[in-house]
C-alpha cells in the first residue's frame, strides 16, 4: 500500500497492511488446522483459535496506550530512555495480558509461548536497530569519512551487514 509513498502516512499504511496481513494469515492457519491439532491447542474449539489474533490485537492497542503513559511518566529522563521504557513496559504488560487472555480462553500455553517469543524478538530487533543507527557503528562510519568516500561506502556496507546478524 505505502511502498510508493515517501512520507509518514505511506509508511504507516504499509506497516498497518503488514499487521493486518499477519492477523489474516493467523486466522487462515487456524481455519485450516487438522482436527487433532485443534484438540491439542483449543480443546476442539476452532473458533477460539480464529478469534485469538483479533483479541491479541485488541489487547495490544490497550498495552500501547499504557506504553504511552509510561513514556509520559518517564519524560524527565533522556528521550531515548523514556521511549525504551515505554516500549519495554508495554511489551511486558502485553505478555502478561496475553497470558491472561490465553488462560481465560482455555487455549494451550504453547500458543502463549509463541506470542512471548514474538514479543521478545521484536524488542531485541528494536534494540539492535537502535544500536546500529545511533551507537558506535554510526561513529565508525562517520570516522571512515576522513579518508574519502570509498571508505565510507565500504564501512557502511560492512556495518550494515553486521547489523542483520542478530535479527536473522
């Protein structure tokens, strides 16, 4: 949707499209599971598994609002620390809320563990991205500019390749 739009609205619509696509894919997977797997994960109630992505998205919105409150309460700190507090705090709240939702829905905790892995993975990717776009690697690339544009290109390419090791 927003791939060809070079502004914030285009980027937001692109991310929203991916988010909706992930939910629809989760619902489609739940709709096509084998009966044996439905018994293991949801006690035979396929509708619980199909509803869970929508319920988690709703809980996620509430946790995001809680994260905004955390950022505002930590606004006396440096901006990066306040944003990190909000992001990690919202994720912790989401993990606890997802556990409650999974337990209340009588769905296997195996599903909750996949939510935990995804949430923690998102935090790790965010922290790695933050480091590689604001930390020592940026200063290393800038320092390479003292010897000319070619070293900037080589150093930038090398640091860029290093930056994807942890997320991959």
